[in-house]
C-alpha cells in the first residue's frame, strides 16, 4: 500500500557517478517510502532517466561539459562540477523553493563532494544534509591527515608503501586514500574544504551499519559535532530498490540465465566498478588466471576498463575455446541481482564501497584488487579487520590469481572466511529490523528532518 505523503518535499543532488548515484537514489527511495515527496536535481553529464523513477520529480541543470570533452581524471571532473554547477544549481533551487504549487521543501540532501552547496543553501536558508557515498573509515581518516603529513606518511613515498602506519594499524602507507595524480596539494585542499563544509552541515548520512563500522563511526562522531546517521545498507532497507534501476549503462540480462546453469556457490563474479582502469598486461593476467582456475566465471569488462581498447580485442584468439563454456563476459551486469544468485561463490572486486557492501550483504567472500581512492582502505578492512576476503597482495599475476581463487573456493582458509562473511550478512539483516541500529538511525533522521522549520 502506498505510504501517505507527509506534506514535505526533499531535494536530492547526486554526484553524477554510478557509485554515488546508486546510494543517493536508494536513500531517496527509502525516504519516499516514509512519506516524503522527492525532487532530484541532476547534471546533464551522466544524466538520469526519469522514467526509471516515475514517483520522483527530476530537474536537469547544465554543467557545461561538452560531449566530446575528455573527462578521464575523476578529481578534475569533481573540481569542474564544483566550479560550473554553482550558478545553475542556485537558479534551479531558487525556482523550486518559490514553487507554491508543491509541498514545502524540508531540506536539501546533497553528495558531500559538492562544496558550493554550502553557500547556496545558507543563502537560501535551506537546511543541508550530506550523504557520504564512500566508506566511513575513509572519511574518519581525514582528521588524521595533519598527523600523517607531520610523520611523513603523506605524500606517499614509494620506499615506504609497505610500511604499516602504526598510528592507524592495520593500514599500510599504500592503503592511504591519497590521489597523487596532479600533486598532493590540490588533494589536501579538497580534503580540508570537505571537512569544513561537513562541519557546517545539518547532518551526515553514511551507507553503513554500526556493527560493521562501529569504530570509524565513533571517530566521525567525535570529530564532527553534527548528527551522524548510519542507516545502511540502503539497498536492503527498501524492499523494491533492486527493481528501480539507476544504472547509467544497459545491464546485460544474459548473466542471470547463464548463472542459472551453474552449480551453487561455484562462480567467480569479477567486476571492477564504473571508473577503475587496468592496463593490458593486467587484463591478460586476469583472463589467464580465471581460465587456468578451471572455475566458472562471470566477468564484467566495461568498455573503457582497459584505456585505449574498445572491449575484448586484447584477448588472444582461441581464448574463448579454452574455456569450454566456463566463462561468460558482459559489458555491464545487474550486480545486486548477480550477487544474490545462488551460483555465486566469490566476488573479485576493486572494493568500491557499494560493491564491498553489496558483497557483504549477500554473504559472498571477496578477492580484493583495489585501484584508487578509498578502495585500498576498504580492501584492508575486508582482508585484515573483518577478514572476509583475500587481497592479491603479490600482484595481478596468473599464478597468484589461481592460488587465491583456490584458497577461497577449495581450502580451509576459504571456509573460515565464508563463515565470517555469512555472520556479517546476518548482522546487516538484523540492523534493519525494528529495534536494529539502522532502523533506529532512519527514525532519528526522519525526526531530524521534520524538526526543520
Ligand atoms: N554495478 C552494476 N553493474 C556492474 C558493475 C557495477 O550495477 O556491472 C554497480 C554496483 O552494484 C555498485 C556500483 O555499480 O552499486 C559501483 O559502485 P562502487 O562503489 O562499487 O564502485 P565505483 O563504480 O564507484 O568505483
């Protein structure tokens, strides 16, 4: 039955990347199911498809990117979005606030990466809540950056990468989320601004749950004197969320019919998310590692995964024949549906936060191959804190890949890892039930929003 509307509207503003769009639209679905009307402001870059969410109202703003422009550096895209969206966003928000034909707007829920939303919301006297799409641990660490710089861990030096950061055990220097692409100073400034504008917000929402991230959440609550809501895993809160797709790429449904023909818990699902890139040598090691493992595998090779390559042309001729039907390769999958399929035994992932959480929620152990940003920290948590996966510590090499697959699928170590991830999955289910931590946090968030005048 449709939940009665509560007479309040929420405005959401997602960052236009798949890993940020998914949790924000899931959160919008959760709050819609609690009676709020939802308006989404989105950029024309990676624009959303309103017909996938007919219960929301959509408004597009133009960020000024040309279609032919190269947008390879994620940090550069974020800086450009912050520079270009300010005025169109202010204009759109002003119009929405003055529209008396719609319910009054209770607050703005924006991706934490959009720094200009602070001044826009303040000038329009609109409460602003942030959604942090990355992991809690990668946010908690920002407050330690001055210490990490003082101790010489940052900027990262090649000679110290394997060193443990004693103040932040079990993290190693190589796990720290520093993007060095264009000099560290630009990144440090982004982090400092992010901290300031978080402190100035009316609240922070994280897609995690207390039992998973208790320590990181406590650190965040200590460092930021704003309300912090951990009401994840979002995609499990809202019963119909998997059917309302926010996918930017077409999902290849052949995955499911192929999985239906595989034995339970036998398949390695391989996907490195929507942004990560690997080189051709790594691509070939992965291909041969999978083939040599003799296990069935479902591999998402997103166009652009290997820069400069259209899709699979780097695979040697005859590769498919060596597989004997044991491998299925697609451009994009319906990942949540895949992970919940009984045939999946292992997820080989880049440890983007959504993928990590989606794997935990289905009780699937992980092979970790982090590529950048918060992924290294997520992977360290998976392998060394929660102990629900193994990292490819010795590099992406076919023998090492085969060995790691065998450990997880055949050996005793794999059994123990599977037991632990199933226990975490049970905790994820429990926290969403009445009285559970995420259930209570959602209640607290709703009360907080309704308290705004
Ligand atoms: N995803 C998907 N199909 C794929 C690969 C990924 O639907 O073939 C989804 C996945 O379920 C997740 C998101 O894309 O929700 C990727 O987010 P994540 O944080 O894992 O990584 P990112 O893409 O941001 O690096």
